[in-house]
C-alpha cells in the first residue's frame, strides 16, 4: 500500500468516525477508531521520504477531520459533565469556583 492509499484510508475512516460520533453509536465508534489506528500504522509503514503536494494535501485533510473528531468528542464530554451535574444537583461547573467567583 502506498502512503497516498494509506492516507486516503485514514481519511475515509475519519469520516466513519465522525458519523459514529454524530449518531452516538459507540460500537461503530470503537470499530472506526481501531481501524483508523491500524490505517495510521499503515501510513507509517509505507515509508518516509519527502512528501509531495498531493501527500501534504491528504495529510492536511486528515488533520482537519481529526480536529472535527476532537471537537465532537469534547462536546460529548461537556454534555456528559452537564448531565452528571444535573443528576447530582451540582449547579457549579466541574472546575471548582464559578466564573463569577473568580473575579470577586
């Protein structure tokens, strides 16, 4: 497998991962994440050397998609934190003092 093919595979799997995050499908997320990590190893195994513009473009796209995954993950974590706070009756943020108290 070439670096280009491996990067395309990573990009495809990042799209799958984003879809799993959007639909809250934990099993699909686990599969996509596992497969993505395998694909990233394939990129590394495909060798180094200078990257041409097409490889850089694919790597940039993979980075953008990975950033999208990170944002979705952070949003999900914030939603869980908020729900847990509601369940425990804690109105303050999970980080200690409230923002208003920080400026007092």
